[in-house]
């Protein structure tokens, strides 16, 4: 791995450690570690209001499909294929373009009703936030690397 990738992985690990140690939140899609001597049944403690106030966020990276025939389709892909949230959640996606300076641009794009388009140059990162008002399954994709670089935003209905 390159120096930039190692630094980024260290930074994200450090960020997760600080965030989870300070807030003790459980996030979907992220493995949680607990001290065995302090395990308690948290199901009875969590109310519906608490569950609905958690704000989901996702770290998304561009990756490459190994041993892929690049003559027909680009080898690029997203690190996560499904982002699952609840209706009315405030969603934040942190997107990292891991390409070298001579590499490609990438975008995180969702059409209507969300109209999201985060377009990043090589080695850049950014974030986008929106409220998941409409329930359903919505396709997200990179406008430069279809059809391989795509995934689904799944918005679960209230109730």
C-alpha cells in the first residue's frame, strides 16, 4: 500500500476508536467490540426514540475488481454495495477517491428524489448529507464507471 493509503487507514481507525469510545454508539455495518466483563442486555434500554435519532453515516471508497476484463467493462467498484437507512434519517456519506494522481475521477451519484452528485478528482475526498424522506430502493453509481461501479440505497419505511 502507498503512504497515503496507510495514513488514511490509520486516520479512519483512529477516528472510529475516538468516536466509539466517547459515544458508545452501535452503527450498522461496523463491528463492535465490548469488554466481556461489562456486557449488559441493551435491548431493554433502547427506546424507539433513541433508535430513530441515530444518524447513519457510511465511509465509501472506490475499489477495483480483481482479474477483471477491462476491454468490456471498467474494473472499478464501490467498497459498499448496499447502504441501508430508515425513512427520515439524516444520512451522511463520506466518499474517498483512492486513485493515484494519474488515475480516474469518481462520483457518488443518486438521481431523483435525492439528486446527489459528489464528483471527486484523484486522491480527493468529500461528504454529502441528505434526509432519506422517500422510502424504497434507489440506485447509486459513479457517472464515469457504469455499470460496475454502482450500488443500492435502501430506505426502510417508517413504522
